[in-house]
C-alpha cells in the first residue's frame, strides 16, 4: 500500500514525456506552419495565374492563325490583281 501510494506520487511528479515533446515540437514548428501556409497560398495563386495565362495564350494563338489566313487571302487577291493588271497593259 505504501509502495503503491509512493509510485502514484512519483508518477505525478514526473511529467508525461509526450507532453514535453509535443510542447517543444509545437513551439518549434509554429513559425514553420505559418511559413508553409504562406507558401501554399503562393503556390495556389501561381497555379491560377498559369491557368489564366494558358487560356489567354490559346486565344492569342487562335487569333494569330486567323490573321495569318486573312493575310494569305489578301496576298492571293493582290497577286490576282497584279496579274490581271499586267495582262491589261500588254
């Protein structure tokens, strides 16, 4: 009985090792958690930026292709006009 009471008193005096480790880890990692949150937000913003840029790039590429086709048509029509004008001069 005395031994049981003394063991209870000793275990009450000794702190739980998990509490010590968790407190030290939480105080050490708390600044890092804020940093990880900031990095996560920055990565999400960058991914959204890349998606928007890809969409705009696709639209720009399609417009450039359409302009190239229009220029080709104009060039063909100008060549036809030049040929007909040269025939009329002869």
